[in-house]
């Protein structure tokens, strides 16, 4: 093994551009495989790889890193909520996709990242918990907009019911490590849709 060459490469990687992106990618992998609470900042720096100085230059605290991680999930479309904004997909199909488990870089089935983050930061006044709450409230608004397209006269009530089913399915999928567990929640969601929407299955 050429130790000198290896050291040079590692040093180059640590000093290279794109440190923030590498930190977020490493954090996403570690958070998914071992959880937020079990992941330390030094571990993220080592996995990136970046120096601790670079890490803290981008993210002053772990809270900052966690929120940036959640924002990146939203930006990249790697959340269930992303299914609701697909203008090229029929409205009812958008609702159905809420019950699909997002693809992940790990064999483990993960639950909703916002619920996971809120559980690991239980103080409702904390920045992470507050951001997670904002996203869950936004999810209800997005669902309401979709069911309004389908002709629902009480969209917020139906949206809350569908969001509860989707969140519950994601949590049970994680606990049971069963990626297609959402099919059970979708069966219940279809009943709610058929009762609340004019024309039921014929819509969208």
C-alpha cells in the first residue's frame, strides 16, 4: 500500500471544494443507518471526509446540521410529500403514492424522517422539532389541495385522515422493516376517498 499517496488523496479530499455537500451526504447515510441521536459530529466529519473546522464552518451545531439535512430531503424530493406536487400525475395517483416507502440507500426500512427527527428532539420549542412540525402541517395542506382537485367539499378533514394513515404506515413499515406495508393503509385510504369524493374510484 502506498501510504504517502493515500495520505495525499485524503488530504486533497478534505481540502477540496464541495465540503458542505459531502457533509450532508455523510449525515444522510449515518442518520438513516444508525439514527440522529447516535451520530456524532466527529463521526460525520470522518465519513464526509472533512476536517472538524470545515464541518463547524458550515454547521455550527448539530441542530443546524439536522435541519439542513431535512431541508435537503425536501429539496431533493426524497420524501413522501414530494408525491403530492407531481403535476404530471393524476390526483388520485398522487394520493396513492403517499403510501409508497421512499427508496433509501440502506436495506433498513426507515420511517418518516420528520417524525424520526421530532422524536429525537422531543422539546416542541426546539428548532428541529419546530421544522418537523412545519413540514407535517405543510403535508396536510398539500393533501387538501389534491383532494380539492378531486372535488372534496371538506378537504382539510379528509387531508388530516389521509396524513394520519400515511404517517402511521411509514412508522409501522420502519418498525416491521416491511417496505410495502403502506398497502394496508392505502386500502383504508381508498374507503375514505370513495366516501368523501363524488364518483369515488372514477375520479382522477
